[in-house]
C-alpha cells in the first residue's frame, strides 16, 4: 500500500541552519494498517507525513503509494490519493463557505465536472448521511458557514472531507492536539470509526502515549529522522507507557523528550 525506501531530507543545506530531518526512513504499510507515530520534538514525524503528501521534494529515496512511484509527483497530484488532517482546526476547511459547500469541494476533488457551487440533491443526501455519523447535529445545519463552528466541529468536518472519497492513505498530524479533552476524545472516536468503516490505511502522529498504544494496529517510534521501533498486533496492545519510554532510552541512548507528550 505504502512503501517508503531510504528517504532523506535535509532543510537549509549548506547554511548554518542545516538540519537533517529525515535520515533514511524505511517503512512498508499493508492495506488497512492504522499506524500511530510517536517521538520526541523534531524527530521527523511531521516531515515524514509532509514527504508523503509532497509538501517538499525529498533529497533521496523512493515513495510508492498504491503501486505508483509518487516520489516526483507534485503535491496537487498526490492530493487525489491522500487525505490529510492537520493540528490546526482552521486549516482544513474554508471558513466563509457553508458545511455543504466544503463537503462538495472535497467530494468533487480530482473530478472536472461541476465547478459551480450548487450542491445537488444526491450530494446533499450523501453529506447528510455522513454528517449524521458525527453525532454533532450538523446534518441539520448544512448551510451554516464553517467559520461559525467550534474547533472540534471543524476538525470533524475536515475528517469527513479527507475521507469522502476513499483515500489510498489518510495522514493525521496531531489532529486532536488543539482541542479540549472532551472534544478531542470525540474526534478521536470518530477517527477510529471512519477508518474502521472504510478499512482505510492511516498514519496518525499523536503526543498521547496511551492513544498511541490503544489506537490502531501498529505503532512506530521516530528519533533523529529514523524509525527506531516498529511494533504491531498483540505485542503493541500489551505495551505500557513505561515500556515505550524504556524502549526509547534503550534504542536512542537518550531520555525521551517531548514537551507536549502526555505520558498518562
Ligand atoms: N520547513 C522546514 N524548514 C526548516 N527546518 C524544518 C522544516 N520543517 C521541519 N524542520 C526541522 O526538521 C526537524 C524535524 O521536524 P518535524 O516537524 O518533522 O518534527 P516532529 O517530529 O514533527 O516534532 P514535533 O513533535 O515538535 O511536532 C526539526 O529539527 C525541524 O526544526
Ligand atoms: Mg510535528
């Protein structure tokens, strides 16, 4: 489904700000893998997702998605295969467009037909059905401007938009980190529900160790631009936060340091 081979990325090469962000990332995902990603500050988690999405070119290596070598594809071309949700609830949706207009935009992504914003009956029915799944009462507010919604509601809509057309891979970068705990839990439950329903392949960066252990079927730990630990199935489920911290210290020779990481 996704194959990342020996990917390297250095920012600001040849300057005093030179920073090796990815240092030979290797990863093979099977269809339906739901991977959680943890690591210290600057470990290369966001850069890894950005590399898959094509935000910056890579220096070296290969990225194969769905059997296609996308290493040299521009970001807009990859967008037809990739769903993304970022940390900032303001980023994924257009504030001055209605809920249904936002959904229509996502629904028509990659299709040339229908540039007008008129939402047709069939689309409206589909959107209402999807919105109902969120259980936030938004199915009755489809013409409300998204800018009037809360951060959690916007993040839920972004999640729907990212998965309206089944993506080859769904990339989530701390997408609940900016929400209050109760809303974060709701959006996270929803994330699991959508991924399970459509059997999506997904990668989720999280700063919550417990979520990393309990959510998904596989967990990877990054450090200094590399994957240093990769665990799946029963072995993953049996892990404790202490195990993870210990593992990190064992492999990296350092203490785990992430100022936003929640250890309990
Ligand atoms: N656009 C950029 N320009 C320059 N340096 C960058 C850029 N993006 C990332 N970096 C650097 O690359 C390294 C990896 O950053 P990245 O954002 O991937 O870390 P992260 O694991 O997501 O960390 P965090 O937990 O803080 O979000 C860091 O040292 C960061 O400063
Ligand atoms: Mg990050």
